[in-house]
C-alpha cells in the first residue's frame, strides 16, 4: 500500500515537473490548449477601429474667383479696311476705356502652381477712322468681345500670406463686329469673328485668412483680327466693296477675389 502511494506521488511530481519545464520553454507537448470558440473568433477578427479606418485622399484645393477689370483697349491695322477711291487713310479714335469683369474656376495643383478656366463677360468698344477725300464722313467700327481661356499661374511666396504671381492663358475670343459710315443708316453688315487668343500677366496675391484671397495685377491680351462684312449701303460705285478691319488688344488692370471651396 505504501509502495503504491509513493509510486503515484512520484508520477504526479514527474508530470508537474515536465509541465513546468514545457511552460518555461513556451511549449506544451503533453497538453492540449482548449479555448472558448468565441475567443478564437475574436482573436482572428480585426478590431472594429482598424476595419473602419480610411486613408484620406489628396486635397483638391479648388477655388472660385470673381474679377473686376479696368480695361484699356486699342485697335491697330484699321488702314487695312477696304474703302477704295476715298484718298489716304486718316486715323481717328483708336483706344477705348471701359470696365468689365470675369469669373473663373480653378484648382491648385501644388503650392506653386494652379490652373483655371476663365470667362470674360462681353464688352463693346468703338473706334473711328476717316479719309482725306471725305474728312467728315467717319467710319465707326464697333466690336463686342467675349472670351474664354485656360490660364496657368506660377505663385512665388514672399511671406506666409503674400505672393507674386506670373500667368499665361490661351483660349477663344468671339467678337461681333458692326459699323457705319457718315450716319447710322449707312451700315456695314455685321460679322462674327472667332479667334485663337493669348494673354500674359503678373500681380500680387494676399491671403486674408481662411479661404479668402485678394489678387491685384496687370495683364495684356492679344484678341486678334476683326472685320465687318461688306457695306450694306449704296456707294458712289454702286458696289459692295467696302469693309472695316482691325486688330484688337486689351491692357487690363484686375482686382480679384478668390474663395477656396
């Protein structure tokens, strides 16, 4: 009896010693680990916080802009107009100063570069020219121009809130040309001119804080050649052989407001 007791005690002690050794080694060769099924599922499943994490995409930096334009327009090449048999060309009024405005939608690509689409609302300007043979019979040449361009800007930081910008744009100018000679009943037939145009400019930008920025600058625009259709009135030759022509430019001082959206 005593021998059986000590044999059982040695067996228990041996198993305990083996269990302790295997635990220290990180192994359990003689034991099977039984865990609750719900704990096994929770160990394999990702935590709710990780499964709901979303990596944010890049910021778009979109903006809207409205600009007030003080435009100093000019016309050249009116001496190419068709007025045969009237003597030498005489210059008249070749400049016009009128306010205008524009709207733009843009995107900042990097801290230094942005691109936008701009629409300049229609503006009508008028010019005159004459001749040595009929000094009091002036040609009145009017052009109503609207523009749509794609502009690119290079911003150069001066301080944390202020910067200098350089810009260039290309697009389309649509000009409706009309005119008359001597009195407004002697009209040239109207014509719509569609030109590829460009502009370049520079200026200063001042961030007011938050999403608001003011721009002050200057730009030059080459609008292109314009002309009316032929004369709709009878002339001394009883021919439709007269036409007004010219080349339009614009010098613009702009005050703009930008809103980041």
